[in-house]
C-alpha cells in the first residue's frame, strides 16, 4: 500500500515523461481497497502512440528509485474512446473506476 505523496510523485514523473498524456490511477488504490503488497495501476492516455509496449517500458523506467511496483498501461486517445464503453475491458474499468492524477 502506498501513500498519497508517493502516488502523486509517480504521477508527476509519468506526466513529465509524457506531457501530452492523461494519467489515470485505477485498480485497488483508486477504489480505496488496496492491501499491503498491492501495486499501483496507471492508465496513460496519449494523443497518439506508435508502440504502446515500448512506451510502457519507457514510462515505467521513470518510476525507478521510488520503490513502487507499478503497471503502466499506455493507449492512444483513439483506443481509449473505442474501448471506453466495452464492459469488461481494462480500459472501461480504468476510465470508469479510475481517478485522474495528472492531465
């Protein structure tokens, strides 16, 4: 379980590395039911992205030294809109349950 200052610092780093992106915290920390050992889950919505997997790795590297376990899911604005209403999809869950932590 991570405190709000650590979450804010992680969000700040992600936002600095992807300044045009929306950064959304989702999962147990956003819902308020995180347990010890729970990781942080971030959805990063960028205007466009060529290789989401490569971008995810690049963004996760910005979190080094924080001592956090984090999943960073990267999608384009177009993909976010396409999947927003698809119940059961990760993007739907992240957008409906998550909370913006950087814009």
